[in-house]
């Protein structure tokens, strides 16, 4: 079993509960961890036997382009799409962080993590 991590993916997107957030947008960070059987890929050195990191990134990017009110919805869509498009996944975890959320004070970020 192997652990693939794609960390610090940065996106500017239009997610949030407030109307202004969906107009002005905000910066988001995504961290992704994927557990997969990497045995065959480690022996064959063949991308066809591996979880393709570029495909995983493209999936996250596509889901970040769809507006959502909740971080929970974003994370769930990412996980669902990963499992649908990358059949070698055994377990996945996604962390979605909103930078400088409009909560009435100085807050670096708010994050949500979902696992499947």
C-alpha cells in the first residue's frame, strides 16, 4: 500500500454562504491524500499501473470551479469524483481550507477534512 499526497493546491474560487463571497471570491487551499496499491506501479514503472497525480489534480481543479455554499459539499464532490475516475484508490482524504474567511475577526483559515 502506498500513500500519495498532493499538498497546497491553491485555487481562487467563489464558495461561501454569503452572496458577496460568491461574487468576490476567495483563496482556497486543498490537501489530498490517496491510499492505493502501488505494488505493480513500483515494479513496472508504468503510469498505467499507478494513480495518475495529474488526473487527481485536474479532478480537484474541476470541482473547485463549481460554486458551493459549504466546504463539506466541495470536499464530498472531490472525493466522489476521485473514486469515480481513479479505480485504484483504496482510501482518500481531502482537506479544504478557506483563507481569510469573513467571520468578523482576524482568522488565517478555516478547514474541513473528509475521508472516504
